[in-house]
């Protein structure tokens, strides 16, 4: 490995620096704790699990300054609805009920970074 590096780089004590770097890297790799693996849940169909997020504030247009982004986790289909940045959870639920539910169905799981 040293010879490959020397083809493109050189500095005083290059050999010692590379040796030290490799030893520290090797030591660190063996200190990592490996956690238990958990397989992802296999979803049964579209619109069973969705993520909902808000993009904003944006420039106001027709009295709205944000966009509710609703993404189906299976198909990655995106639905966008305009709203206000300070939208409440109740209003997001109303948007879902009035604009999305009629096209799809009630999801089993909703992921969001908003307050519960």
C-alpha cells in the first residue's frame, strides 16, 4: 500500500504516518460495537405507511406559505397540498381526510417529524 501512495504523494516521515494511520484505523474498527440487525417490515401494499412533512416558510401565494408533503412509502407517490407554516396537527389531519383519503385509504402508520 505504501508504494501505491508514494506514486502520487510524498512528505517527510510518510512511511511512519501511514503506518500509524493504518494501526489506528485497524484498532478503531475492532472497538466498534455491532448491534443486532432488525429487518425492515415488508409493507402489504400502497398507502399503508406514509410520511408527512411540511416545507416552508415559502413566499406567500394565495395566502399560503407552506406545502404539506405526503409520500407513500411503497410506491413513493407524492401528494402536495398548500397550507400555512403554523398549521396544526388537526389541520394536517383535515387535509389528509379531505384531499388524500378519498383517493387512497387510511394508512396504518404515519411518520412525521412534527409533534405527536
